[in-house]
């Protein structure tokens, strides 16, 4: 019996590789297993190698596994590209159709199964994926009935016959593989899972759901990988709430339309990836100086320029903190799990209104697209706070003077009215302005308004600015990361601890303003600090050095080849520090 | 009932004496009063440039944004609050150069706002460079030998982009301009009004006198029918677009807001920001 397993299905893009993984995962998720998926794909629709690697475990897992136990191959390339992850005892099940060849230098065993032939005999070659699921079932010693519910849901609307045929395909795959395996039947039997109901979703689903929970009722966006799922989800769900999504003509329109909507008084969102964020920068500055709330999601991918559109990277950090010309107050948050992505996105709308400034929810491709088991989301934890939005009748003044929308206050936040409110008329401009929004170049006014704006985020209240796992008062090593590296870091830490190294872990959730008070003590009590990030220049490490000092103590482990960190890479490189 | 004086504030425009934009400002104030608006339920969203300052010179909610982006901002405001009357405005550089993409798409999207362009065929605030509206051969600081590009025809572009309201006016003709803006404000959908608004400082070619000499009023053309798109296009081409009046209006096509599935009849600003627990549970259940 094993308590975790790594399964991968691969083939040509457009062959249904995605749906094979999907059906497999949904069924196992319902049994109470924890799933963590990562899809390798290219910026094309048909053709090109794609694979979906899925971790199955009886305990919570947020990392891609180092190795591979079962590989389902629909073409030779899948074997050639992936067999190096396999070990003694690993199993390759490959479609007989392409006459699979086992590489010489692998200890994995190859089983050739006529996926396509069996499927064709049953009605259509499209069902070869189902045959593969059945074959997997045999290795896992699992009853094929665990798939019947999911198959019914997916194919039910096409009629009972289609449902039956797909179940027959699973059964045929199981039976064929059963005979092939002989005594090896159930070779990788998984321990029983806890049967708890959990969610199975990608980070972008959680971001979109978080936006709805956070009161977002309008979105303006332009399609881009890996952010589009957010707009696709909201266009399905917002109409029920009276809201909508506009797919704009470009990224600048998306940002400025969302700014207009927020100024207009609705909670509005825009989401994109690096190239889009580069285009939105001037608009972000406009939101900053006009003190217009706006939530912007950046799902990081490989940059610069078009870069690696379908690959993991975390290289937008500095651009998100400092991007836009001039200086504005801005909040940048970086959820490290899908659960946090939900709660943080909802909270982003509160912060945007409370501090009247742009809030960037930073994600990365692995977090945004990695489909995984997610703990139940608790809506009662979501609050709606609208800051100093005026909800009282504004008295008419003599001569109908303009409302002081930019009144200089102690905390820097001014009362905010939205257009349409009686006696609230004022002017908003990206030009430096006085308290009523009238353009002003006076040095005294400039300083007063600049100070007021920057003061707003000095004492920002954010629930958990740092995810901390700090078992040691004094540590040998403090590992720091952000976004999706959390899972791989956690597994590396288990191994480092087993090696006798005392490790504390800080995953930064509030990137800007930097939570120095939270992080500094951890740095002070660590012998060494290492920052793990998917970029080439150590951006988070530099932010850390800027804010907490201890420059000589801080080093980096970087990966920027487009792939996420694996636990063993972090483990090995951290060990080399000692 | 507000009068046009209620739309005046005490800010002195920084336009040059004689600038065409003064009339546009006055016409907007008069049209707003004439259609029964109050300063509280009008938002003027403007771009950058001399004309972009207009949102600060009208007593109403005003948003002076970034160069070329008045339209997406204005559309966002309207989507947030469909009860608000929204005017977007700016110059020809704003709408036909840096913001041309938004202009075309705002036209075809047909959100119920009014877009007023103050077209002076020159870049004024940056002190006299060529504009996409400058005629071929037009000499400016950036085209010392004369522009070698073709000028855009915004009215023709608007027609081909599927506009439902296209009009043109001349800033000296306050009465006509006011009437056209009123018609634009009353139109259900995107209304696009181009106003010849001469720059007295940097454009010595397209002057008041030049326009008086070259413009033809559509209501003087016998048989002109603003519901006939083919005739509209033909007339524009015959007159090199130098016509004033309502060029084309399609009252049959619903505005964007009327077509959005599920879009609340109440302004989104009044939407409940919370969900029933049951609604949330239903959303979450789809991921199980």
C-alpha cells in the first residue's frame, strides 16, 4: 500500500489529454484524495507534446512530485520526453497504435495496451482516454465503479448509450490491463482516503470566485494566457448578479474601463499577465493619483515580451511594485495557495476601497492553472468594507462649492463620493490637484497631496501578511518564497529537517508595502536566509535586503527555465549551503 | 430645473482667447440644461490636450483621465451607473491618434454615451505638431516640409464601424451645436459628434473663415435623409466630409446596455455586494 502516487498522461495537444486527467482527478478527489496537477503545454491548439502530471496523495500536497510512477503515453514522444522521471518499479502504459519503444536506460516496465483499437471496437477512437483510465485503475487495484458518477455527469446529456459506452471502455481497459499485469494487479494500491468533500479547482477559479464573494460585479479584460479563465468564469456567473464582463479592444481599455467603473461606484476588476500589465502601467498611475480603487490580477508567466507564455515564472515582482512612472500608493499581494487566492482576492476589493488605491493580486502560472484539491472555502470569513465611501446625505453648501474629494486628512484617506450623489460634485484628474480636484502646480499643495497619498498605506491592515511555519526560535535556515513555490518548499523542508537542519519558512503574502516587522525577527534569528524564486535576478531577495538588511546572510535559489521548482531541487541546493 | 448657469463653475479655462472650445463648453452646458439634467447626474469624462481640460470647466462630475482613454473610462462609468448621463470628450489627437482604437470599438459597442470631439486638426497643447486630421501638405513643427500622410475621415470611419449616431458641427454655430448635442444626449446608444473647433494659435489654414467658406449644412441639401446610411456615406464623400448636421442616426438598434444578458435594470452601484449562503454554496458545488 502506498500513500501517494504520481501519474502522468501525455500525447499531442488536441487529443483529449486534458479531459483524461480531468476525469481521473475528479473521481479521486471525491474519494477524498488530495490531487495536485500541473499541465505542460505550448502556445498552440493542435499538435505539440502536452502532458498533465498529477500527484495523488492521502495528505495535503501542493507540489509537483520529483518522480513519476505511472506514465500513460499516447505517442512515443511522451515516453522519450518523460521517462527520465521514472524509477525502478514505475510503469509505462502505452497505446499499441504507435508501436511504443522502451528506452534502454530505464528501469520502468512498459505495458503495451491497444487503447485506440479497443476504443474503436467499442464505437469510437475518442474513447481511448477512457481505456487508459481503466488500465490505470488496474494498476491501482481500484474498482472502476469510482468513475461511473463522473462519467454520468460528463456524458449524461449525450444520452445513456454514450455513458454506457464510456464505462464499457473503462472496463475494457481494466480487463486488458488486468491480464497483462497478472500478479502485478494492484501493484500500486493506494491507502484508502478519508472520503472528505473538498474542491478541485485551479487558482484562477478561486480568484474569480473570490472576486464574486468580494462584491465584484463588473470586469473589463482582454484575453491572455494564463489569466483568461478569470474572465471566462465571471462572464458565466456575473449576469445572475446583474453584473457583466466586457471583453475590451485592448489591455489599456480593460484597465481604464475598470477604473471608470470603480470611479462610477461598482467594484470592478481587470486581470492579465505580464504583457498586459506592461500596457496597463499608465492607467495604474492614473488610479494612484486619482485615488480610484481598482483590483488588478497579474498571473505571471515567462517574460519578457511574449517570453514563455505557457510557462512558470515569477519575474513581474519589481514591475508590479514599482511599475508606472512617478510615485503612487499601491498594494501588492501574493497568495501562496488556491485557498489564499480566494480569500485574498475578496479582501483586495476591501483594501482598494479602504485605501483608495490600486491593489494588485499577484499570481503565477503554476498557482493560476495548477488544478488541485482545495479545502472548503468559508464564505462567512469574507467581509465587505467600503472605507470612507460617503453613505450620508451631503449638505448643500453656499454657492454649491465642489466637494473636497481630496481633503487632506490624518490618515491620508479622504471621503469618497461617487458620481450621481447629490451635492457631491467634484473634479477628478490625473494632473496634480487641490482638495476639490482642481489642477494645481503650487509646491505647497503638491507636497500636501503627495504626502497624503503616500501616507495612506503606511499602516495598512492586512490579516496575514506572511504565511509562517516557524517551529524554531533559532533556525539554521530561513526559507523565503512567494506564490506557488510554497508546496515545493514545504516538502523540501521536511527533508532538510530529517537531515537535522532547523528550518523556518516564510511565504510572503503581502509584497508591498513589505511586512518588515513580521519578517525581520525571522531573519535575525536565522543563521542563513535563502530566497526561492522563479526568476533570474532574485527580485524578492533584493526586496528583502532592501527592507530588512542582513545583506550578507541572504542568498538565492533561482530557477528560470520555465518549469516550477521540484522539492528535491530545493532540498539539494539548500543542503549545499551547509 | 437646472439652467445652463448651474453647469458653470468658477474655473477660468486656460484656452487661448478665440479658441473654438469655448463654444463647445457653452453648448454642452446649454444642452445639459435643455434635456433636463442636474449637475449631480452628469459625468463629463475627458482626455488630454487643450480640449481635455473641459471636464474641469463644467459644473458636473468630471474625470480628466489619460491621453486617448476618455472613451474606455466613460464606458466604465456608464456600465457602473446606467442612470448617469455620460459625456466623453477630447481632441482629434486624443480620439483619432492615440485613442483611435477605442473610438472605433466604442462606436461598434454602442454603449449609451455621447462622445464630443473638438477637432482643430493640430496638436495645440504641445505647441503645434501634425494631427491625423491635418491635411496632406499641412506644415507643422513636426512636418516642416508638409504632412505626407493622408488625413483620417472620422465620419466615414464611424459609419463603416456601425455607428448609430453620427453628427458634425462647427463651434461658431452655438445654436446648431447645442441642438446636435441635445440630440446626441437623447439618442439611445453611442452618439458621436465631431466639432470643428479652430485653433487660433497654431492652425493658420483651417480658420473660422476657412470653415465658413467650405462647410455645407446638411439641412440645405435637398432630400437629405439622415436615416439613409448609403446617402450619408455618399454625401460625406461628395463634400470631403465638410458637412454639418446629423449625418446618420439609427434609432432601431438597441444600445449595448439593453443587450447585455442579465444586466441589472438598477445601476450596478446599487447592487448587493453580498451573496446568499445558498448562492455561494451552489457556486462552490460546481467544483466538487
